[in-house]
C-alpha cells in the first residue's frame, strides 16, 4: 500500500471521471439557457462555462496520460463490460464542449463536434457490437449500457442542430430514441428478475434519468415553435424518473460518496434545461413553476457533488488505493467466473 517514500499509491483515473466533466458542462448549459429566460448576469453562465471547460480539459489530459503511461490499465478498463461503457463519456463531453464554445468560435465548435461524432460512432459500434455478441452476465447489466449509443446520439443531435446541421441532427436523434427504447427494456428486465445491484454500482441508476430529458433537449433543438405533445411526453417521463430515483435515494446512498455519484448529474442538469427551453418557446401553465423548481434542485444536487468531490480531493480520497483495487487486474469479459471478484473490481472502476 505504501510506497518507499511513505505515500499511498493510487489507481489510475477511471474513465468514469468524465462524468464529472459531463455534469459540469451540462450545468453550465442549463445556466446559459436560464440566462435567456430570466434576469441573470451574463458573467455567471460565462464563468460556469469556462470552469466546466477547464474541468473537461483537466480530465482529458489525465485520461490521455493514463493511455501513455498506464496503457495496460486503460486496455483492461476497455475490456470490462461495465467500465468500458463510461468511455462513451469522452465523446459526449467533447460534443458538450462544442456546444459551450459555439458562441465564441464556430470553427472550434465544428471541429469538436466532428471529433465527438466520429469517435462516438466508432466507439458505439465497437461496444454495442460486443454487447450483441452475447455472453454478458445479467449482474453486469446496469444503466451504463445507455452510454455507448443513447447519450452520444442525443448530445450529438443537439450539437448538430445548434450548428445548423439539421438533417444530421435528425439522424442522430433517431438513433438515440430507438436505442433508448430497446435498451431500457433490458435494464428493467435485469432489475425485475435478477439480484439487486451491488452497493458500488447503485449510483449508476442516476443515468436512468438522462435519456428522456437529454433526448428532450435534442428534440427541442431540432423542432421549432411552441412545444408539442411529444416534448411534454418526454419531460413527463423524465419527471417520473426523477420521482422514482428520489424514492431510491436511501437505498442508493448505503455507500459513501464516490465520483460514481456524478452519474446523476447529466440528467439532473438536462431536466431543467429542457423545461427552461420549453418555457422559452412559449410553454405556459405548469412549466412556469416546473422550470425554476427543477433549476434550483439541479444546482443543489450538483453543488453537493462538487463539494463532496472537492472534499475527497483535499483528503486524498478521490482515487482508491492501488492495493485495494487495481484496474490493471480487471477481469475481461470472458475471464474469471467469480461474481464476487468481478463485482469488487467493477466497484473500483465506478469510483
């Protein structure tokens, strides 16, 4: 555990840490939307966007360093049926960054969008193709399976629409919708008939909130005019998912905070973003209080995650000790048959 100089060795940064960048960029996006509807100083969303971009760059540099200096650990992570899904957050965060810089530099936004879409399609085809080959253990099916296909498709659609590539946006939106509907039945079946998720994987349930509201933001970016019934349907399902997850919070929080709790951040930020954009487009009635209420809740939830993350950094606890769980020892898909060992190593990657 302790090295010769008395310090504790830590595991390499898990790719799941891109969830922090995604949450920060999504929250900044919610503030940019809010500034168009409510009286908010322009400096606030600008500073939040700059801070989120710094976080994204820092995580990207750390992950690139992992591939350069700890390649075996990175390859092992990509071989794992749960941890590898979080690699999709790399192109997702890149496309969110494209949306963030669009106001300041269209060429940079287009370049980031192209990089994000190309990498997400390649990664999605690889990971989802592996899923289709079968052999996946039911206990390793979590909402993380949405990430390789659903998340990048919806985020890519929003970015494409913002850049004026409407037909590309519609294609990506279609890929996201039908992937979401197919995958959700698999996730629900696993939850209904198999053993409960181990404590370390329960925070991944936060991803369940994202598809309807991230997809809703995409739908609003593609369409025009007063929000139609389908937009309300997406938001309604998102609100229901938020209610369901609120009911599950005591069960999920049986494990102390780890960065895996950032799985809640994308959906938490996208829900008010969608409601605010509906308000901006002329929605009336309940939207007048849903939008501000969801915005306040999102800021509280993500603010608590930021505080907990900063506290973990100060205490030197953000990364698990190498002796307790080393990603380079992660068992590939067709490796050890021990569910206990597999769950423990999966837990290390989710931290």
